[in-house]
C-alpha cells in the first residue's frame, strides 16, 4: 500500500471518529449558553449567580474530565491489539478513581459557603450561587460515571453514542431549565438555582443513558464490561492517574490563564472586557473543531500502536494536522472577512463591535497555533506521554504567553500599553511556542518508538 493510500485511509478514519465528537462538543457548549440565556432572561442577579457558580465548579469538572481522558488511549491500545478481554480492567479502575474523586468533590459542598464569604457579593446573589453550586456538586458521581463510560466507548472508536447522548442531554436541559428557573408544571420558582438543579438532572440522565448503551449495545458485548465484578487494582489505578493527572492539570493551566487575563483586563473598563469576551467566546467555539480532531487522533494513535503499526500512527498524526490546518484556514478566513458581523452578533454597541472586530483579527491568527498545539498535545496523549504535554503547556502558557501579554498589554516597556491587544499577542506567542514544542516532542517520541521496534526485530 502506498503512503498516499495510508494517508487517505487515516484521514477518512479520523473524520469518521471526529465529526460526532465535534457535534457533541457544540451541543455541550449550547447547554452552557442555554443556562446563561435562560437565567439572564429571568433576572440579571440570577444570571450573575449562574456565571459565578459556573466559574467555581467548571475547573473542578474539567479536572475530573482530564483524569478520565487517560482511559481512551488505553482502551484503544487493547482494542488495536485484538485483546478485548483486557479492556474491562482499566475501565473499572478508572471508574473507581473517578468515583473517589467525585466523593471528594461532593465534600466541597461544605467548603463552598466559606469560599463565597470571601467574595464581595449581594446576600441574595450569594444564596443563589451557593444553591447552584450545591446542585452541580451533587452531580459529581454522575459526571464520573458518564466520563468514564464515554471514554470507554470513544477508546473503541465509538463516538456516535457520545453525540446522541449529548443531544439527549441538550433536549433535557432546555425544558428542565425552563421548569426549574421559572417554576413551571407545578414546580417551585427557583431562579438561577434552578439552572443548577437542571444541570444535575441532565448529568444523571446522561450517565444513565451511557450506562444503558454500554449494557445493551451488541457491538460492546465482546468486551464483557459487566460480565464480572473486578476488584480495585491499585497498580492500574495509579497507572491511570499517572496518565490522567497531567491531562487534568494541562486543562487547568489553560482555563486559569484565560481567567487571569480577564481579571487583569477588568480595571481597563467594560468596553475592553466585553470586546475581549466576544473574541474569546467566538474563538472557544471555533476551537471545538481542532479539539475534536485532537481527541480523535489520540484514539487512533492508541489503536495503531496496539496493532503494532507504529509507522501508520505517524501517518495518522500527519493526517490530523492536515485536517486541522485545513479547517482552521477556512474558519480563520471567515473570522477575518466577517469580523464586524461576528461582533455584531454579540453586541449592539458600536464601540464594542469595532474593538471586538479588531481583536478577532488576532483571533484568526490564534486559531492556527491553537489547532496545531491541541492536535499535537492529544497525539502525546495517544503515545502516553502526558507528562511532557503538561510541562510544555505550563511553560508556554505561563512563562512565555502570560508575561508577553502583561508586558505588551499593561506596560510601556517595549511599546505603549496595548490593552487587550497585547494579551492576544501573548496568546499567539504562547500557543505558537506550545505548537512548536509539542510537535517536536511528538517527532522525538515517534523516532524513539521506531528505533525501539527496529532493535527488537
């Protein structure tokens, strides 16, 4: 088979895995948008409570998700090695790990009142925020089950169930928000706290739906996940944690970077903050495309290494980069040509539209480095090299991008302070550095594996 045939086959395989993940990611984003809009239309205080509550619990859920993401490449390797009997063991151990974390997360219910006391907020808003956070934290066990079983399915390249179950979640989320926030169908009127209860309900529905799929799907019967109870295995739990913790902290490094920039921009005024938020929100939406490709390449690389076809894993990585760069070339062009129209979707204030439109120009450049780094980072996940991914991320985000943003955005050391523009240049510099370093690391790992295989022959 020629290299072009290999490339074409891997390109097609990635597209098959990626498109359901993309739709699932978009629907997940739509849930967050629905929460904000429906709480906002009820009352601005409730929308603020949901926003603050979300900012408190989102990093916690992201951390749990990062831990579970270690599972899919492990499952993919066993699947590629044609050893289905070995798949259930890491799934059970990941479930033990994630549920243990969920129990710790639920203890946060007792800590949150003290955390909220540190924030200067209205008494009513504090109460709404605390209720919202409490409901979401009570859903931690459901989130643990859902993420574990989702990564079990995705590790077997079965991504359509993720899409369908996320659609179910979205279809439950909107009417549940309506019922709990506004007190419909005989339910009490809960305001912003109702959005938290709706989120809890959605997560339990998604967990149950995913569980039912894994029990009854004919294509999963060979893996015998529920054939027998498997005891906790400390060594495997630690192995999953060793792979998952760097992924979780990588997520937190990126989330905390954007949060820190938002805080630093706050004293510069509402215009700056609003314009920055427009560009960041749109970029986050576009990011779902390369992120889906990245999730897919981690699965594909794990599968191919399990099949002992290391050279084809390199082809899968190249095809993922090609797909990601091709798609962001299109989205970046749309961003540049339609920056005014995009900004107008978020605001009716001309000053915000003009400033956001300018920041969207930086966002168009940002998309290229962001796409390359997320694909390369997930390739490292597929190669089980997550520690390097974490080190590179922290170094590039916090020791290159963040200082660059501060120097350009808030000081006159190099140029007159550029405000939000300086921070967006910092994003580009940091992500471009990460893209270069992670790509280099992937190439090093690939050469090392090929050399090891040649010596073993």
